C-alpha cells in the first residue's frame, strides 16, 4: 500500500521487515527440524542426536526463543548421556535447568532436574526451585536452622515461631 501511495521509504522499510521475518522464520523452522531430527536419532545415533539438538539450541538462542533453546539444550544433554559423554551431558542439562528456572518453566525445569539426578548429579530440591537463601533455603527454613544451631528444642522453636 505504501508503495502505491508514493511512500517509497516506508514501503522499503516494510519490505526489509518482511525479509527479516522470513529469515527468522526460516531459521527457527530449521531449528525445529534439527530438534525433530535429534529426537529421531536418539536411539540409533545418540552422538548425532546431540549434535542436531545443540545446533537447534543455538538457532533458538539466536532467535531469543529461550524455552525452545532450553528444550533443545535439555535434549542435547539427554543425547550426550545416551552416547556416554557424561561431562557434556551434565553441562547441557545444567544450562537447560538454568534457562527453565530463569523463565519460570517449572515442569521443564523439574524434568531437567530428574535427568540430572539420573546422571548422579546432586541437585537440591530447594535450589531446583523455591528457596532463595543460602543452600536454597527459604527465609523461614533459615530461621528454624538458626534456632537449631542455638540449641533450641522443638518445643522452644515452636513457641518462638508462633
């Protein structure tokens, strides 16, 4: 419309936006295809699956699709584990857990934590989710811990906290 009305600069800007959007769509489509390929290869070629998932994660990260990047990163970690590459698996799963935690994607975060634990990584449930204090404890848990350290009995703790 802008071009037919003589607004060539505006028309050029719209064309540029359309091209950028098409490139971004093409890239994210390729990322989705790479992740799909990784899913198909996990049983027969886990190392190849890890490569495809890692490449998909990079595409999604570049496009700022954090949840998709996290999903691809998690799948790369799972694939690396299946390929026997524990160090890469732990690193990828840790990165995915961070992405999901930062995004508030609790179900995906919990799934990633389960995968980490399956590899023998110790992930405290508080640091995996709610607690924000030292050792992942909530403020109230820290309060109880301090009273225990002070030598208070259960009864004394209950009295002081209620």
